[in-house]
């Protein structure tokens, strides 16, 4: 959690910003103003960023692009970087990318998002975008790890398969008439979603569905639900209920309005709305581990 404030930074919260480490890759989400310095404080290097995902072009989600992109080039990051953002904000992306003079040393691929769907497939994940509901075009993002197979030692033993034969069976799918399916079970891939700046909508439900870890905005408390829907935001109770209905395992609430004093109230309202999994009220520089595999 690089920053957890909506709209304006406060004494305790930087503008928004999040880094997800997923196997060997780093995905930077919604870098607001000051993200470069927050990365330093969090021990995140420009080298750690492989992909940048921007939900929408409000300043608290994108003003940090200028600094982060220049830093990637200053440090001559040795791999290409890909940036996803709403296609309708192309001009904002270009302005931020070329806000001041610097020398470009790193290939940065612009991969604008113009509708729901798959943005990238790697061995470690499929990255998807889904449209949200906000006054400017906004997309949430979801990573889904491909399902794997979990070998079952008792069944392997029953079929007399041991040692290097296990690897051979995994590679080839069958061995001496025994198929992989007979001695293993599906190991469900893990899921992460990032949902920022939206009213409740179908996109929220799709993104949250079955997530191991959901990072979601809860700008407002429930008593300000009318304000929330006017400005295209969620309340803590709405986020909690959506997470509960989607079967989320670990819920991270963030993007808080400066108008509230007690962060614990966000948790109380999300709990009151039915969410009973693990819950973190985000604070700057806190690390949240992806939950261990459920089975
Ligand atoms: Zn925002």
C-alpha cells in the first residue's frame, strides 16, 4: 500500500498507489502524486515495475505517472514496461508521460483499454479489465492465476508411481496407462482484483467474484451513501456487502475521504454489512500478503 487517500493527500495518507508482487512480476496500480517517494519508503525500486494499470484519469490515480515513468527511464530498467489505462484518457497519458524533458531509455508499451476483456496472458496470470461506474471512464483490473494440478501422494503410491516418474507423468499427462487426472486434483488458481472509483455495478461484482484478495475503494461511510452515489463512489458497507456476496477471502478497504477521523469505522460498517473474512483497513506502507491457497 503506497498511498491510501482519495482526492488529496493528508498528513498520514499519501495519494493512492499500490504495488502488487505476483510471482516474479510487479504491477503498479493507480500511482497518485508522490508515488515515487512512497516507493522509496516501501523499498520498491523502479526495476520492480513490469506493468502499470490505471483505473481512470483523476489526479489521485494518475498524477504519479510522470515521476514514475521518468524514474523507470533514469534507472534504465532492463525490461520493457506495459501501461494499461482507459483509452478515452489517451491524451492525459501522453501529457503525463511527456510532462517534462528527459531521455527515454526503456521501451514503454501503451496498451489502452477500450472495453471489458483480457489484456494479457502470461504463465502466471491472465489480466482482465472490467468497466466501472464513475463520472469519468474507469476500469477495474483482475488477475487470475491459471488452475494447476495438485498431486495426491496416496493415489500415486497406490499406482506405484514415485520419484522421477511423478515429474514424467506431470509432463506427459499419462504414464503406463495411469492418467494425471487419476492421481491429482485441480488446484484452483488464485485471484486478485483492484476496484477503484465506482458506484456499485456489474463490473464490481464480476471483478470481486471469488477473489482471494480484493483491494477496493470505500471512500465514504454508510451515512454518506447519497454523496457516494452522486460522486461515483462506494461506502464501506457497500464494499463489505459486495465482498461478502462475491466470497472474497481477504478484503482491503482503501481510498478514504479526508473527512473521516476513525479508520476502524470502515471495518465496523463492512462487518455489519456481512463480510466475515479477513479484513484490512489500508494504511500507507502496510504490506498485505495474498492469502495462502484455500485448498
Ligand atoms: Zn479517486
